[in-house]
């Protein structure tokens, strides 16, 4: 049994042939969008009027005075926003306004504490603390079971590198 996939324009329902040009439209924000951006397929004809219909808008965030809560994001026409500047033209105001620093990039992962039973014995580049070494020595079976379950190499007290790293007695 075979399967056949038919592509259609999400906008018009028109069947798209294998040689038809397909345009991807990513919807970033929309009042009915509830779970983040989505992708729609269309033909170039379907989307040719988008540029003509585009509005000049200002997207602003309004932060309350005390910095509590999430900022409100507001989209308004650029002309409505420009009209709010009554002392200096908006173009001049925007050129001379204080720049907002981008948020500092967060580290993708939290710092792992290898001195806890949940992480002791996991391979890592850093120095093994006395606490981690003690946990590995005192709970070797539990540590090795956790490592094996995670598909990670286990601690072998007979391995000279592991013995030195975790403080196991070295056999002469």
C-alpha cells in the first residue's frame, strides 16, 4: 500500500502541484494565536496583497512604574504613536532617546551541583569536590545504577583514573 500526499494552499484550499511555487508564511502574532507561531503554506498569488495591506505600526511595551508584573505590549499605527509627541517630533525623539540594552543571554543550562547524590559521579570537566568523592565512595551502587540507567559510563574503583578522581584506595 502506498501513501500520497497532496499539498494545498492554507489560504485558499487550492491544490498545489509538484511544480507549483510554495511560499511559507509564519504567523508570529495574531489575536487568535494561542500556542506560539505557526506556519502556513500559500502560493505567491495568495500573499501578493500582504505588502499592499501592510500598516506602518509602532509596537511598544508599557512597563508599570514599579516594574511589577509583565509589561503590556501594544501595537498602534505609527501616525497615532507619532501624534503623542507634542514637544519634539517623534523622529527626533526616537533618534535621541536612551537605548534599551538587550537582555543578557541566559545560560542554556543551570549550573549542576555534582556534590549531590543526583549528580555525583557524572562525567564533568571540573574538579571533583571532596563532597562528590565521598558520595560516590559511600553510595557507589546507587551512583552506578543511576549512571547505567542514564546510559553513562559507570564509576569503576579498579580503574586508576577513577580511583584517583574519587579517592578509592589504589591496589598495589
